[in-house]
C-alpha cells in the first residue's frame, strides 16, 4: 500500500513539474514575448556596440596625439625659436569675404556684399 502511494505521489509531482515547464515555455514562445525578447537583445547589442565604438575613438585620439607629438619632435616644431630668425608667417586659407566689392554696370556703381541681409 505504501509502495502504491509513493509511486502515485511521484507521478503527480512529475506531472505538475512537466505541466509547469510546458506552460512556461509556451508563454516564452508567444509573439509578444518573442518581440520583447528580441527588442531587449537589440538594445543590449546597441549598448555594447556603442561602448566599443567609444573605446575605439578614445584609442584613436590617444594614438593620434602621440603620433603628432612624435612628428613635431622629428620636424623640430617644438624646438625653441631663434630670436634672430623672422617670425612665423601665416597665410589665410580663404580671403576675408566681408569686404564689399564694387561693380560698375552702365556707368552706375553697385556695391555687393554677400553677407549682407537682403
């Protein structure tokens, strides 16, 4: 009698356990649950990618600064300037566009400034 009660209880427990497992898996496989899981994984992947990109950018900036320092030393850009030499000449890459240009058309003078409000 105890043997039958033991095996009956064991069967009931196994049935409850299996039913619980199957119901959990079915809830995980619903479209809403799958969509939420995919969205969470995509967000996590985006965060990991962003962290790697930021780390890469910092490494690039650090190595760029080191290389610029090496080139500056190799070219003597950081060397002290001899006071007998003329100063450094700097030429503008673009001319000052704020200057007003004057045009003469049919003996009438027109001034033109492209930065002027119209």
